């Protein structure tokens, strides 16, 4: 034998580098993991997943564990200050609602700099059976046991349960082990749902962490408080997505012990390990938070799974939502106590009473303007702000109810409000909306949070509102002129690349330059084109949409429209999906359909999917309710992330996205869209005020009603109508279709109806909303009423909103409802318009409708 080789071998033996390497393996038909023992412990040496007909070996494997600990509770005060790209403190002291939240979310615990760390590999590995391995490690802080299991031959999930018994008092947090890391060069997509989406690391923390524009370049520990789905995930350019998903029940219960516990922080989520390597991670408990303080000899344990599949992020999201968090079963629990259609009828009464709706008129520059009192935060307000919400719903309710009181006492003054809201004098701002709110004490229009003018505000409060009114008043030449003022200004403000500024100060300088206008501002020009016909408007709309897709949608970057929270991404993302869909309908360009779908998929991460709803009884403000009745799962947030209102208030009940999601389900066949729409809308009675039928805005308010936001009732009428009409179109296979108007400002993508007749099978009909004369006994059965143009045919379109067959009795007093009282015939039709049977003429009919089905009563009048 070569003497040199003997000497080298002896050196390796003495240095501990030459020994018989032991291995241990865990595998099934989808996953194969091998660990190899080294001088520092058991490391993952091979990780492969089944990819079709072959095994794909994944690189950059690890197997490292992490324990965080501290003798004292970590400081909750932030140690770092963050500046915007323009050099100003972020978010700025004037943003009083979000400054405390930002401080909390940038504490050392959140930024993952708190505590001491102990990184290790297990000392021992033991095969428990063919599907489980137990790893152990004894440290100076305690013994840690980790059991890895593959529960079936076909699972793509590795089930891991970690236990720790402490050897000393202190605060502890045990991270999930790092199976593998994804190099930045191989990053295709990353998301912590509810916080951010992106394909590139972003060093600017206000952008990435604050706005969700880009992947934070730091290993932040995100709270489940505003994580919509508990599944941080990374998609690699190598074709796989890896996600870590905590066991159901590990996170906080937002209403745990008969009180609001939404803000509790029990688990942390991250897209990185503490080394700042891309690797989805969970932390339990969170250092310094609930369950993290332990005495010597205390034990804790928790479970999670690591899922690795050759799929994209959206497929992995569906896996977490359905296969782990059982979203479908949560939807099945939902059942109405009051139908949405009945709520619309009751809210009509609420809105007709100036005392309950806080309607007021004021004189401004020689005109009487009308709006509802707004008692929320507005800069400069002395509780004297006024605001209108859904102009499309206003005009729809007037036409479909035929209530002259709306035409005489509301619409003229709301129209004057709109006309006075627009600047018409020559100059840089000619055509712009001069403010969302009117302050009647100081007699001026103002923006929500600062003295500024926004292109998106011009699009909302001029283009959309005026456009929706024009659908009902197509010959109103003054409104056409006002629409053109707005459209021409939007053209003038459009930059060469197709984008717009976020806002301008009154001195005409651009402000908020640190963010980009990733919002559907282009949609205003689509409205102008459809109503005015000038080619230049649609050309500019296309240019704006193309910029938004390339710079925003493809990067997962969006911007919101709520000024009081500094434009955190919000329901404008849902609006963007509908805006792209409308542009696709107009141009037939597939790029806009694809952008609409991509945006809608991202908007599914604005919807809570945890905790799993149950039938456990809970006490809510003195009333016994089942957990599913107050569940957050299925509700969207106003804005989430590190700064949004969902941090303190939870999600919202204003489900403007529901109709758009039904349209997306119809377009894509993705079940999650239909389930999320139905979960948001069905059985939400716990949040509906019994006296007014107006739902609360924020989850935390339960059934307190509109509170300081009485104008929300118009939005609720608007989104309910849009959702029900979308369901009718879907379930009738487009044999019942009514034309949709434009998106309404500013709470989401719902659109107006009732301005033109639609088609009920072969009958041209108008939408009717009956405020009396119609009763449906089963609140799970929704109704839409239409009347033929000749007045001789009434259709009652009935929707079953439960997953099982429902029966109900329909009582209709035709004379009280406003129809000619003599009945010629009544037929029960199926969803395709075929006659099932002929009914009697008694004005009382019993029906049975299959789960999520549609039936129609066709009433022929003499």
C-alpha cells in the first residue's frame, strides 16, 4: 500500500474525518429522503420527489434545526427606523392608525433578531417503523425530539412533530427544520399569503414588508394575525414548490374564550430561515409571545407538515386550503337566517329614513348637495364629513323599486354633490375630483388623509360615478361633458410609459414617489371609451393596462386606495381583476383575460382560510352562537399585511369581490373562487344588525351595524345584487343574463345593474326589487324578480344557497307588489328554462331546489 495514503488516512482518522458513515431513509411513492450521519449530526444528504415518470433530485439540502431562547422577555420596542426611498421616515407620524402597528411589526421578534440562537443537527436517529423516524438532540437548554412521518404511499406531505423539554427557565421558540434552501437565482415565486407575493428579493423593507411589493430580503417572522392562509411557500425555477403548513388548531382562535382574541400571536411564519436563506419556516411558540415562557422541566410540542410538489404556488395554496384546513366543509356549514334578497329590501327602508341613514343636505356654492354623514377619520373633519358611496346602486334602487321618493329626495342632491365634487375651472386639475368628502362646517371638499389630488380618485369619483349614472341617464349632456373633462385629464396625466402618479400635491408636484400606481387607474378611460366612443381613450387604457401587467401583476405588486393607511394593498387588487376582465371583454385580447385570472388568484390570498369553522358553542356579546357563525374563514380583509386594518379589526363583511369570484369560477373552473364567494356571503347573520339589516364593516364589530359608516348600506345593496346576478348567470348557464355596468368606487369590483333590460331565457325583462308583496319562507332561498317589457310576464328566479336540497313556500300578493293582479298561468322552470310542471294560480307556491341549484317561477299575467 502506498505509504503516503497510509499517512493521509491516519491523519483523517486522528482528525475525526474518517469513519463509517451511517444513513437512514424515509420514502414512499412520491418522496425519498436520506440522512447521513456526520461529525456534527444527522444531515439530509438526498431529497427526491416524484416528477411524472422519473425521480427529481433536489439540491441545496440541509436538515438544520434552530432553537431560539432568551432569559428575559424580548423588548417589544423597535430598534431600527426605516426610511422610504425618498428619505422620509416610514410610515410617517401623520398616519396615526398605522404607526403603532408598524412599531409592533418591526420589533426585534418580528424582524427575527431577538434572542440567542442554537443551530444544530440531531445526535441520534431511530427508525420507528417503515414510515417514521425519530431524531433527538440534547442541548444545554433541553432535549428536542423530532418525529418525521409519511402517512401514506401517495402523500406529498412530510408530517413533522417536534417536542422539547426545557433544562432551564426562559423564553423559547422552536423553528421548523430547514429541509432545503432555494438560492435567490432559482427563485420563481414566493409568498406568505396575506403579506406579500413576488419573484425578486427587495431590500427596501417599507416596500416589501409594508406594501408587499417584492420579497422581503430579511427573515421576518410574520404573525398569523393577518396571514390569510397559514402556508409560507417558495416556488423554484426547478419546477417545484415547497411549503410549510402548521397543523390546524396551532394558530390563535380569534374568538377563543367568549371574547375577541384576534390579536393573539401563537405561531410565526417566514419565507426564510434565520440565516436569511429562502426556505419556508414556522416558529412555535413565538419568542416572548403566548406559550413561550417556560420553567425548567416544562414541555411543549407542535406539529406541521412540509409539502413538496411539482406544482405552482396557487396549486399549493389550494392544497393547504382544502386538504389541510378543510375549507369545503366550512362552506357546507354556512346557512342563512336572513336571505340577502331580504336584506336588500330591508336596507331600502333604512335608506329611506334620513334619521337612520344620516342623510343630510347642505348648501354649497348655490346648490343643495346631499350625502350621508361620515363619522370615521377624515383629516380636518369636525364630525362634519359627508360622503356618498355607490351611485350605481342608488340609481338602480330608484329604477327597480319605482320608488319616487328616491328620485325626488335623494338622487337630485346626490347628483349635485357629484357635480360640485369636480373641478371645472381651467388649469392643471381641471376635471379632477377635488375630494372624497364634503365638510359642511368649513364648506369644502377634502381628501381622506391629506391635501392632495389622486389620479385614482379622478377615476373613481368622476369616471366611475358619472359613468354609472350615465348608464341610467344616457341623454344627460352635462354628465357627458363632465366625463370628457375627466377623461382628458386622465390622458394628460398619463406618463409616457403608460403609468400614472400615485398623487399630486396642490402645487402640482408629484408625491408618494416611493410607490407606483399598481391600481386599475386605466379603467376610467375604458369607461370613457364605452360612453363617449373616442379611440384615444381605449388606446390609452390599453397602454395603462399593459404597463400595470408588466410592472405590477407579473411581480405580484399592487397598491391600495385607502389614504388613511398610506395606500396599503386592499380591495383595489380585486378591482384590478375585474378591470382586466372588462378590458378582455372589450378587446378579446387574451393577455387581459390572463391578467384578470392571475390577479384574482392573488386576491384569494386576501381571504382568511383559518381557523377551521366548527359547531362549538361560543358566547358573543351575551348570545350563544356556533363558531362557524362568527368564523373569519371565508371573509376578506380590507387590507392585511404588516400595516392593514385587519391587524386590529379582523376581516370585513363587505364582500364586493363575491360576484367577480363567481365570474372567475365560471371562466376557470377553479372551485376555490366559488367556495370563497359563497363562504363570504352565506350565513353571515351574526354580523347583520337586526333592526336595520345593515352588516357591520369590520369583523370585530359583530352585529353593531353600520356604525360611523351609514353609506355602506348602498355598497351592500350593490355587492349583493352583483353577487346574486353572477350566481344566476352561472347556474343558468348564461340563459339568464343582465348587462353589467361599471365597477363602483372604492371597496371592490362589484358592478351596477338595472340600467338596461336583460334576458330571462327568451324573454326580454327588467330587474325589479320588490319592497313589499313577496315572502319566501326559507332564508336559504334567494330571489331575483324580473318583469317583461310588456308587463305581462314576471319571473321569480330562485337560488338555493345551501349544499343540500331546500324547500320553501313562495307567497306573492301581486297587487301589493305592484303588478296587475290577474294571473293567467304559473309554471315552474328548471335552470335551462324548461317547464318542470304547471302550478296553480293561488299566489302561494311550494318549491324544492337542489343544492346550489336554480329554479324559476314564470308567472303570466292577463
